[in-house]
């Protein structure tokens, strides 16, 4: 009886991103827990709580690079995390190849569009727009003459 | 000749219950009448499976398999199911009993609620052939695909076995218990909707060799399971661990294979086929 295989079968498999997708979901999940609860605390609990949220509050946040980075990270990580989750669900439940590709295409478009739009807002946001109604702008706008 | 109404009181041994179906059947001492509602399917006559109920007299310590035998032997010989050893070793009689995958030969009547009907159907996710019998071939194909046999490039010492320490043996002890009953794979919601998924049982059997110190082809199996339909399909719902009649910690085994796949350096492979 042969006890060894002189040439065991080898397999060649196409490389796939599933492993990296799986790692990304775990890593981004951990970071998102901190980012989202930090976001909720700052916006809804700290200071005057939910009453403080108005244009001036948001504008004040986006005037500081810290919150720009925080919200930017949250935007990218959460959208890719959610998009990948939706992709996974589609792969799980949609066996028709055409419908599968259509749905995943729609998810990709939605994710890319929202990321671009969100990034545009975060990076180009003007906290002191001209001709704004008086009293709606953050306090520091008066110091730059608007 | 004129027919006269039968006088039951004049017939010794004939009870009212026999003569009058309106009087409920009374089981013998110690026995309880349980109702099994079985999802039956005859491919020659049925378009769709149908639920059929049977009343069986059972002892509390009877197994569901005994009840199925009683039906097959005493009520309806066409009832079809698999069983071989009938003692929880061969893995033939996995079925869905009250919505949970179990072995009929390891499920006692007293462990279910005998006052309520017991629903029995074939395991899900594999092609239904007849009554409780499914086509196991896709399941075994996944099993074969993970190369579930010892592979070594070196010969063992002449006339000797390959030695292994007790600790090395314990590393994969849990996954040696698999009896290939498919209770895990057919309880997996991912497998229900995606038959291409290798499934828990194949991963358990790959685990058994990946973590065997005598085996030298762990890399090949990790490559196979790093597939799009491999370990990353697992959603850790723990259905498999709950379904396993051998108590294998299946979800843990799958996680260990995932971890082993992540820890090794990634090798870029080009498809051959």
C-alpha cells in the first residue's frame, strides 16, 4: 500500500478579495464603533444635547480639521462597510447572475456617489456663506466680516 | 340471508373503541399516542411535497426513528427514509425534526413535547428525492474537494506508524468526530440559498487535516477554502454548532481555518483550469 503521494494534487484558484473584505469588515467595524458613538455623544449628549444642532453647530464642527477628518473617516468607512455588507447579502440571496450583477452595480454606484458627495461637502464646506439669514451662522463668522 | 346489526356486547374481546371509531383509541399501558406530521414527496405522483399526519403509539424512551419504523412497518410501507446503524454513528438519518436538524436515532420522544404534533421533514438545501431522502452528492462533492485524507511527502519509518504527541493529536480532536450526516451544512442559511458554498461539514473535515501535525498539505486546503465560496461565506450564525449531533464546535473550527488563512503569507495564484 502506498503511504505517500509522489505528486499530490495541486489546485490553482483565482485570487479573490473575500479574505480582504472579511478583514475590512472587522477592522472598520471596530473603528466605526468609536467614531459613531463619539459622533452621537458630541452631537446629542454633550453640551445642550440635541437642542444645539443647527446650521451654526454643524458649520462650527466643519471649520475644524479634527471633525473634518472624523466625519470623513466615518463617511468612507461606514459606506464601504455597508456597501460590502449589501454586496454579501446580494451574493447570498440573488442567484440569478444578471440580477446579481445589476444589484451589485447599483450598490457600487450608490456607494461611490455618496462618498464623493460627502467628501465634497466635508472638504469644500463654507461655514460662513454670504447672504445668510442673520443669527444662523456660527459666532466666528462675524470676526471675518460676514 | 338477512344482515342483522352486530351486537358488540355479544363478542368477547371486541372493545367499543374497535367497533366505534368515534371513541378515541387508547394506547397500551406506558405508551402514548403521538402525532407525527411528515413532509412527504413522491416524485412519481406529487408536484409539491405534502404534509401527512400519522398517529403512533410510543414509549417516552422510544426514538423518533422507532416511530418512523412503526409507520413504515405497520401503517404505510411507502414512507421513505435513510437509516443504517440506528445508533448515531453512521450519519444516515439526519432530518429536520420540529424545525431543528437532528438524527432521528438520537432524538427521544420524551425530549420533544409528545402532546403536540411532531413535524418531520427532509434536511434543507439539498435536492429532495423522496419523502425524507435527499440527494447527498453535492454535499459529498464539497467534502471530496477539500482533500480529506492525510498527505505527506515523506515515508513513515519502515514498518512503523507516524508518531504524534498527545498535544498534537488533541489539536484537531474535535473535528475527527464528524460522521458526515449533513445536519450542519443543511442547517446553514448561507448554504440554503447558495449551494456553491463549501458548507460547514467540508470545512470541519479540512480542519481535521489542516491542523494535523503529520499532514503536509495544509496550504493546499487553505487555498481551496480561501475561495469565493469558501470560509469567508460563513456568517457565524452558529446554526451548524447547534445542529451537530456529535457536539462538534463547528463555528469555532471554521474560525480557526479563517485565522490560519489570514496568518499565512498570501500567495498569488493564477487559475489553471
